[in-house]
C-alpha cells in the first residue's frame, strides 16, 4: 500500500530527482501559485498548499529518506500512511494521515525563518523567491504627504525667486527655481504630516498666472509693441518691456504691423542654461482723431507710394 500523497508527482519530478531538481521545481510552481501572485484565487491557493507540503518533506534530506521508506513500506514500524508529512507554511495547519483534517498549532514564523542544516529550508528559499515582497513585517512608515497648489507670476517662474505658501495653518517661503513650468512640482522635504519614521513631504503643484503683457510660447515670449504711423514709416528707437525691465529697441523704417522684432536671450531659461527670446510684435496705432491737414498728407503719401 502506497502513501496517500505522491509528493514527487505534486512537484512534477521523478522519485530519483536530485535535491537541486526538486528545489527548482518548487521554485517554479511557488512563483506561479503563491497567493501574492494569484490575487486570492482559492483553487490556486489550495494548489500552493499542496506544493508547499510536498517540498517541506522531499526538499529536506532526512524527511525525504523517511518518506521514501514509508512509500515503499507504508506499515513499517507501525507508522500509518502519510503520518508526519502534512505540512508547509500554508497547508501546515492540517496534517495528512491519521486524524487528517484536525487543526494543529504551527508556528508559521518558524517555518519561514528556519534554516535547515541541509540547506533547503523554507526561510532561505522564500527569501530568494519573494525578495522584498514576502515579508509580513512592515518598516515604520513616514507621515502622509500634503498636496497644495502654488500660484506664481510669470517673472518668478522664468527668473526664479520666492513665493509664500500657507498649508494647514503653517506658512513657508518657497524658493522657486528659474524656468519652472506650469504643472511641475516643488517638493518641501519633511514638511508634511508627522509619522513614526519621520514627517512626510509637501508637494506643491505650480500654476503660473497669465501675464497682462507677455505671452509665453515655449521658451520664448511675445509682447505687443504699438507704433505710430511716423515711427513705422520713418523708423525709431522705442522702449520695449522685458522681464527684467524696459530696454531700447530700434524699429527699422518701413515697419509693417505684425512684424516680430527679436530681442535675443530675453525669454524663458532652458534646462541647458540658455534662454529663449523675446519677440516684440509691432502694431501700428492710429490716433482717434486725424486733422484735415494730416489727411491731405496721407493722401499725398498714398499717391507717391502707390505703384
């Protein structure tokens, strides 16, 4: 009469398999059927218990020898078939053989952490199979992170600076790096909720307020530049606003509306250290009232320039 359970068949190996072959077979099956990998599938969890029970026996040199004797001589020395071999870290709550199905006390922590003299214990194998994920002991956690919105103006986003923030009754002055973009995050380390392993962080999502003068186009800026008729026709030196203040710009004679005059390096800083450009977009502006003499001159101008 053979033993109730064929542990070699459970592991998919022959009865003459080497210890390494048994270990590899268990490793492959445990990864496939482990509860952490099957999402609570009861059928696969039951299969994992059978696999664990089999390896607990034939994966140990001494237990395997006794099991082989029992398989061939099930009534030798009065030992009932299957007695003493029901086990494993999950199936271990029940033992096969006499009194099968009776719950017994099993120290799961001992099974997982035990190191067998034969070198094939569950603690060693499970640490290899599920490194970083199988442990049931969690390290102390940091406190919760706090999330908030930080509104800044365009010059601060482009050139960097400081901005005040108030969260949960606490106020800080935040350093804003030059060239930060809309939607990016500034982290204030250790300013969040307290916890056993230290405070969490404050995460600030940056929002750049629209500017009344400048339009952002990538790393470039645009600004409208109003010109009178004479400035557009004859050319002139005019003041143009930039992020750092006003600068003088030469408008060439014969400038039309919509022309973009470039000021190099007056735009938004880039990651590599360079800056975008500022484009002054010309707009010819007429006075609300045009004197009769001016109209005559414009008519003469039109006759002289019409082709």
